[in-house]
C-alpha cells in the first residue's frame, strides 16, 4: 500500500514538473535547476538514477527520461 502511494506521489511530482517547467520553455527555471547548467555531473547522476527507476517502475522512469530530455534541450537552447 505504501509502495503504491510512493509511486503515484513520484509520478505526480514528475508530471507537475513537466507541465510547469519542462514542456513550457517560456517560463524561466528556478535557481536550483539552473545549477545543472553549471555542473554537468548532476546530469550524469540523473541518468544513472533514471536507469534504476526504469527497472523499478516504467512510468516513473519514462517521466524522468522526458524531464532529462527537456533539461538537455533547454541547455542547448539557452547556452548559445
């Protein structure tokens, strides 16, 4: 029961992030997410976490993968 609650809580948080920041490039990111642009190792850690999450739950892993792709596209667009 708690496992299902935690899974849906994580799905809700990732969905909210994607709706508010990830898929709307007109809204600026908060300062904590801009640190990823300066520290590329955080992106590597996110990819490693995503690999583990894909084996735990496919929905959560795919949502985090979409978030990582959105961050990478924003890094390409905003660092030019």
